[in-house]
């Protein structure tokens, strides 16, 4: 019976973590848009987007010991989760959405070339 339930549980947790990461990453992107509208500049750190209390709620669903990450890459602002492999690939987009072959990070990008200042 356990041999049947464990793979099902793994798939349920994977789906939950993926949805939770997506929700948090999109919220971070929206906060960055709001920051850009108010300050006519992009934030340099998460502390410019939200309070320390809210930052503490930004744990990565795939590795709760870590926080979700924001980084500047060229003209983009990238928000990311380490993804199911738990390895920080510095915002390199995940190659496959399956558990078995999930190298890379879950990313949401704010393209700064589309400036509306």
C-alpha cells in the first residue's frame, strides 16, 4: 500500500510547491511593478519591496530553509525559486516541469526594457 501512496504523495507535494512558488513569485513581480511606478526605478533588494515581516513569509516552497530570490540580470529583474532539485541555479530557467528531470529554477522575469516611467 505504501508503495502506491508515496509516489502519489510526492506528485501532490510537487504540484503544491510549484503552485505556491508561482503565487509568491508573481506577487513579488507585482510588488516590483508598484515600486517602479512609485520610485521610477527598480528595487535593488527585496527589502525595498516589502517589510521584514513579509520577507520572512517568502520561504521557498521547494526548500523552506531558503527565501525566494531576486536578482538583476542585464535588463531584467528575475525572481526565482530553487525548484524541485533544491539547487540554486542562479535564476536559470527550469528545463522540464517533471520531478524526475527538473534541473533549473522556477523563474518570473520583469523585463525592464518595457519601461513605463
